[in-house]
């Protein structure tokens, strides 16, 4: 009730021995980020934000990063990945593999994992200069 139906902490994580945590496949939550409206978060079967990933395509774009890529505080359609997919048009899929709390080590692990399974044409490795330089040498 305090936050008008939005939980003040993102609570969609499960423990992971390699990455510390992952997003829980199938989880959903209404979330309120400070100074932002309440947003809806859904985690797909692959464990990333949004709808289930489509079958791998020859022109797929993979975006890895932290809460900025995930779109913490904005709706799914307002994320960088969603905007890039609209801008690219032509059926190119942009996969949002951003996970709040991750740093460069986790981005690299996610990139390796998804490149091996999906073979995207393009990788966008998003570095958050606000905190990633401090997190680069620390595991999640």
C-alpha cells in the first residue's frame, strides 16, 4: 500500500553459483523505482526481461549490461533494446540481456553463454560508467 502497488525493491532473483544471481524465469512484479512511476517487470523463460526470446535469427542483436540495459524504472517497451529494435526495423530482434546488479564480469559471462547458444550477429556490451569501473574486479 505504501508504494501504490509497486514493490520498492526488485525481487525477481534466484541464486546462481556462477553469476551470484540470475533473474527468475517466469517471474513478474510491479516495481517502483525512486522518482519514477510504477512499472511492470516480467522475466521470460530464458531469464531476461520481456517476452520470450524468438528463435535465433541470422541478424539478431544481443545487448548485455546492468540495470540501465534492463530498463530499471521504465516499462519494457521503453528500454534501450526495445527502442533499438524499433529503429532497426526489418524483423531484426534485439535481445535485452541486461540484469540489475551485474558488472563487467557478469556481462562477459552472459555474452559468452548467449553467443554460444544463439550466435547473434551483433553484440552490444554496455558499460555503465557510474559504477562498472568499481565493480569490474568484484564478483556479483
